[in-house]
C-alpha cells in the first residue's frame, strides 16, 4: 500500500529517502486520479524493498503542488536523491510504464 505523503513528512519520506520514490499527486474529486490509483497501489507492492510509492492529496498538499509546478492531475513525480528525475502527467499510462520508470531509478 502506498504511503500517505503530506507537507509534514515530505522531506523525510521523499527528499531524504535512500531509495527512489514515486509520488502520486491526486485529489478526491479527480476521476482520472481514481482510474490510475489501483495501478499506483500495484506498483507499490511490485517495488517493495527497492523503491517507495506515496500519494499526496492536493487538497492537503497545496504548497507541495505549487513548489513542484503541479498544474494538472494526476501527476506522478519520480524522485531520486531528493530531486525530480521524471514525471508522468495524466491517466493514459500502464502499470508497467510506471513500474519501469521507478525501477530504472533504483
């Protein structure tokens, strides 16, 4: 299961992580976000031990959204060593594409 990422734990869970981290920026009212949520959850199980997966609800993480320029959701940001290395915007993505990008950073 994906971690819940908040403004309070973002630094410790994402920026200071020793493994690559995928953060799914989403919102409860976003239909496409709900469409890819099962894929993100499946990837979190697939990469357990080599990477982390978290979800940040934009309604609770507006400062993070502003900092990383999130303009449309869902947006998946791939972090390594505290920096954004890749991103996917929108729901037209497969579980394999998400997993491959994340594993590629490991």
